[in-house]
C-alpha cells in the first residue's frame, strides 16, 4: 500500500472543488482499496502520543467562526478500528501510545483531505497524535516502526503543510508565494526526490528560509511520518504542488506508487 | 516593573541553568495563574469560588479564557510547562525545539512580523517575560477587576523580551 503526505491548506477545502482537491481525489482513485486508514494530522498536536479509540471518532470543527457555516455542518462519519489501534500500539512499543476515546477525533487536517480522497467515509479510520514534546527525530523513528502496516492494507497519510506561516498569510487573490516560501518548498521537494531524509528531519538547520517556512513544527512533522515509510528503491511522486495565501505550500506527495 | 516581578526576575537570574530556572519558575507561573483567577473571576459562587480555583485542573487555560494571556503567550507558557515536565521525567532529554517554539510564539504575540530573531531563543527569558507580564496584569486586575485587554497600552514588549534574553544569557 502506498503512503502519502497531503498539504491540506484551508479548512474551506473540505467543501471546495479546486485543483488541489481534485488531485487528492484522483490520487486516491489509483490506490488499492485500503483495509483502514491511519492519519497523522498537524492539528492533533499535544503532549503525548495518543490514538483515537472511539468506535466512531467525532468530527472536530477546529477552526474559528470566520469560516463558512456549511463547514460546521460537515461530518465525516467513518468508523474507528480497534484492531488497528491495537496493532499501532504493538508496533510503536516501547514508545507508549495512549488510547483516547474522548478528547479528539477527525479534525480538519484529516477530513478536508478525506472528504475528497475517500468521500464515502466507508474505510475505517484511526488518528494518531503528534507528541509536541518530542524532537523531529523521534517522529521519524516512530513512523518507521509503523512501516509493516503498509503490507497489511493500511493507508498511512500525514496531513500538514511543508511551508506554513499563518502570521504572514496573505489572502490577496493571485498574490505569488513569498520568495523564501517558494525556495524552501523547492528545496524540500529536491530533498524528497533525493531521499535525503536526514536533511528533512533536521530541517531547522536549513537556514532562514526554513525558519520562516516552518516557524513551528506542527504542520511539517506529518511529512516525516510519510517519508519514514519509504523503502529502498521507492520513489516520491508529487500529487499536486502550489501555494495558498503566499505562505502555505500545498505540496502533496505519494510514496510507493 | 512591580516589586513581585523584580523579585521573580532576580531569583531566576541568580540560577545558573535553564533546568534550575524551569524548576523554580514554572511553579511560580502556576501559582500566578491561580492568583490571576482569584482577581479576575466574578464573586459568585461566593462559597465555592476558592475551591474551584484551587482545584481547577488547568488554571492556565482559564487565565487564557479570561483574556489575561494572549494566544501566543498561552502557547509559550504551555511549552515552558512541558519543558519542565520533560526535564523532570527524562533528565537530559532534548528541549531545544520547545525553546524555539515558545520563543517564536512570544515574539509573534508581540509583533506577528517579528519572524527572524537577532539572537538565540532563551528559556529563561521566556519564563521571565511571562512572569513579568502576568504579575503586571495581576496588579491591574486587583486595582480594577475586569477583563484585561492584553497587549493594549503596555510599554515596548519587544525591547523587554530582548532584554530578558540578555539577562539570562
């Protein structure tokens, strides 16, 4: 089973049809039918590694009231998967993964993509949190432990943005990406193509462009969860590229397609 | 700077390591949250008020809810608490990424265009800054118990954050 990283952009993509959402849907249509999906979203960024254990994880509308009302009515009613939860906990050991059936569910990082990639919501879905107390190398190592899931029909997807600087976001229509954002996006794409995971894990050493593009780790770390699953000889392919609001990369990539 | 804030800063500056500063400063920060709640919360329910404040599981988030911490300050405070917890449970565990993130949130809570810094992030500086602004706001709340509009009418915060980093170098 391939794995993927999606640049999810605005929550409004959930109910929009654009070149990004079309690309997500077209990509998913090429996949073998997954037994279940494991999603690592930038928006479940907490102290500790947790896994969604509810029989039907709730849809979490984790955005402010400025977004269109239909977004707040959106639901992604996929059921959970207790067997996958147990398997992830088993594979992650000795890293402790806490079952969480109450505090979180399917947030917009997950459902904005899933609404287009798996619109029927008929594939069981489990979410894994990102432990914000841990450095990037921890996340890469944890994800590598989950690689056997690919042979078990599990589609693993990270959802974030390679470049994500909300403070500098500019909604001016048609405005080009900032130079530093475009440069870092291209550099990350080149590192992905070369399979240089060490540089991608140590992104904070990549200079001022990286500091502006990844001011906080939350939206970048899901990329590490995807690339850690790459096997020898597998290529990374772009699903779609582009920018939103000048400082948000929409780069999405697949691994093993 | 209030007397209480000066005392906090002097105490922290006298400590030699970030671990020691976190060990002393985070409990002080947590005590301040409850003092802020006592000053900010309305008087009702009269008899349950102290129990609710004393037993609140996450007083920092309530302080944020009352508007006495901004979103960026709240994130930075959370990260400092996390740093202290990590250093207690896993001595020697890396926390540089947490200092970076906390410092970014403090910078951009002051000015969202303050993106690249002119020096390294400082755990002590971040801790000192939060202790200082919370102490100041607590004094204001005690004088006029009403929601505090953070970052309004406060003196040059960027200079303050930079000077506190220098203090803890």
